């Protein structure tokens, strides 16, 4: 049977994921948590912050909430987090 | 000189082609037309753009979509090159900020749908009549398939990737695209304003409008004699999902003539519905719509007492599109919905000319209407398909 070429239709992740720079030492840092609004996720995030406070000498913690589950956090909220925290924890998913 | 394509090539045979695409996860569940390099190059050339031209960037997916990938997936779908301007514009609308692309990963199976308006509808012979939501004509069906494949292959909208919707969209591969019948008039020759003019475009523009819809499809048969009766009946049916969201209502030609003949514009009908769409607190509690935004309850937890109808609830109403905040709003809507003023009811005329039924789709509150004029240059040089399995 005759052979022929076809093309791959997929788009790889051609924009490299932009990971935030890592923090070598959490001591003395302000750590935030961004809750997407899904019930119970707040419990998980607050538990994580509590664990971090047990383990490190944090300067403080902050807790934020996205206004809607399934859309990206508004830029003003992102800027606020950037201004108030050294690092932030959030979950992904829907 | 043909454009230089960068997509990886795989050698196959007519017998093995679809097994290859299924095995690689490159198709949305249906067989494909082979995207051979020569046919894809022809599609790319028809746009007058280089293959690496970025049509749209989707930061939420770490992806950008190029002309080449649109061409590959459009060939796979069985499109004609003349369809590319619609497909390219549709991809652009999905990337517009108002569409909030990321919301279509949600559990409610929201998915982009597209309304096409303007002269291009007749030029491409898009079906606006009988069976229009079910497709069957080449243009709307294969353009829908191309967009399904682009979402699948280029934007990770597939189960196992980011697609988390519980039920999925019936007709994902065939019925994402509909076209409006702009030629309906009453006995005096008066017509109705096409959808794209409601977004500020000229009637002579060709426009793609993107809207997020959920799986649900509602339909009801109504008597056609009186416009206000029809509008009142719509209030009983269309808004039962009770989301602050973009609503798309499909009205068949005979029903449109009733409104036109009574002097109602589309905007009049939309305004009438927005002013009156409401349900009682008792109904919302009984129907399960109460407490949807449970995280906004005091204490953020389910409280059974909050869901039991109380005396007087039947006389308390929540207006779906009210601009005035009410005491109960956060028991039904999320703060985001309350803060977003862009929800609109839009109406298209389409369907069989004997129809007495109107139809509506369950909306999603994640994204808003996103419209864009079609660039008529893209695809303007297309002459027709030369697809064959051995074409490469």
C-alpha cells in the first residue's frame, strides 16, 4: 500500500512555563495562600500555612480568595499578593 | 514557493492513517482526513500569512495557536480553505479577555460556541434553516469539527488533559457553529437587526461571536399570535438555570415575524426579558438554586435551615439581571457574577420556517460574549480543495 506523510496536529507547550524564582529559606518570609473558592480548599490551604508556621519562623501569613472558581485571578489581586507576600501557595484545577 | 511547515511528519498508509491518529490521541473520537503536507501548505498559502504566524495566545494553557496548526486541524476536519477566515476569527474570539478562556475547564462542561453573521454566511452556504443546530451542511459542520480539533490538539481541551466537565457537549464535533438567518421579514418587508449589529458592527460586516454554553438545550412550542405573550412565556422557560450569564435564544422565522410585525426590535425583547426575569425565594429554594454559591454563606458551610422555604418566601423575589444589590443575592450568585455587569440576552433567528418552537441553551457564567470581525483577506485566494490520501 502506498505510503505518504501526514502532519502532527498538536501544539506543544511552546511558551515555557514561567516558574517563580525559588525561595531558599522560608524563615522571615511572608507566605500567602490563594483560595479559588471551592469549599474545603480553604481548610487545606490554612492547614498548609499552619504547618509552615510550625516548621519555620515565618514573618507572617496572608490568605486571599479568587472571586470566581474557574477564571484567572484578577490582575489587581495578583498585584496585591505580589506586594504583600514573598511567596504564595495556590491549587490548580476546577 | 510553498510555505515551510514545521509540524513533525509521520509516514503512514490509507489503511493505518486513523489508527495512527487514534493511537497518538490526535483526534476527538472521529476519523480524520489526512493532513498531508501539500494540502496543508495549500491551506496556509490561501491565508496569505506565514505558517508560523501566531493567531492567538492562550496564557492559561501555555500555548499559542499558529496558522499552520489551524490549517492542519482544518484539513483533518474536511474543511475547504475558504472556511479558514471563520476558523481563524473563531480562535481569536476565544483568546479575547472577555471570553475568559480558562473557565471551559470547569466541571459544568462549558464550551465555546460560535454564531456567524454577515455576507460570509451565504458565501459559504452555511445552513441557517432546517436542522441548523444539528448541522449536516459542510460549512458549519466541518468548521465545528476544525474548532473541536484545535481545542483538542492545540489547547488541551480533552478528557485526560484539562477538560473536567462532568457531561460534555453533545455535538462537540459538529455543532459548535451556527449561522443566523438575517433575511427574515414580515409582510411589510421589515426585518430584525442581526446579532452582530447589536455588538456595534455594520450589517455588511462578517462577524464571529463566541459564547460559552453548557450541555443543556431547551425547546418549547408556543402559539405565535402575540408578541408580549411570547415574551412572557419565554420568562417561564429560559432562565430556570438562574445564572447571571450570557443567554442565547434561537427564534425561528415565524416567531421572529410576530415580533417584527408587532414593532418589537431584538433589543426590545432582550430588555423586556432582562427587566422581568425573576424567581421567588421559595422557588429557588425548592428547585435547588438556593445556596449555589455555598462558599459565600455565613460560615461558608452548608446549613440545612437556610434551604427550607419559610413563610413569605413565595413573595420575595430575586431579579436575575437587577443592577440593585438585594439581600439574598449571595445565596444565589457568586460575588463575581454580582460584580460583572456584562451579562446580556442575545437573540438569533434561525431554524425551519414552519417552526413554532423556540430554543435556548443553558448558559455558563464564566465568560462573556466575544465578537470579532472576520478579516476577509485571510482565505481570499483559496481556490478549492485538492485532498486525497495519497496527496503527499
